[in-house]
């Protein structure tokens, strides 16, 4: 696959409704397409296109919620790491005005925060274990959100 082919695959994976009523075979086909694409490219290349898709196509709370649910369904966040997780998470939170619970997706957001910011034995960013940690108050996340507000993306 070339760069355009990679872009087409990623866009086809994310340009659908996450809550579509798919058969098991259809779900498996999407997952296999995602998995085989990651195998053909480096995770960094795949993530760059995913990030580009998110920033180009997810400009409303509805589209970002759809995106984040698909990102979660494909298990994009595990076991891979993102070089700048605060930049990525900041955009996700920015598009829902830092209120994922208004869109019935708080658990997915919190799961992403934990998976992307925590190490193997690091529970500091785990809102499921560390009840004092509130993602919306994380200084790194707040700084990214404020930066996006100033840029008025």
C-alpha cells in the first residue's frame, strides 16, 4: 500500500457509524482490515493518518464521539503508544467541551486516558482506581484544550 492507499483504508474504517448494526462477519471484516493495515505499516504511520482523519473530519461533538468509539472498538490505543498523548486526548476533550458524560461516552474517554497516559504499574492517571484523578483537571490535558481554544480550530 502507498500513502494514498493507507489514507483510503483508514478513512473507510472511521467513516462509518460506530453504532451501526453489523453482523459478526462485518465487524470481523472491519477489525481484520484494521489489524492487517497496522501490520503492513508502522503504528506511527497508521496513527498519523488516524490523527489526520480526526482533525480533518471530526469537527463536532457528534463526529468526535463517533470517532472515539470506533478508535476504542478497533483497540487502537493498546498496546501501542502515541508519541504525544496529551495532544491527541486534548483534541478529543476539546470537541466535547471537556464534558464526555454529556455524550454518554465518559467511560471510553476515561479508558483512553488511562491506556494512553499510564504505564504498566502506573495508576496515577487511572480514574477507575485513583479517585482523586480527574482527567478534565489534568494540567497537561487542560493546557492542550486551552491551546486549541486559542487556535480556534
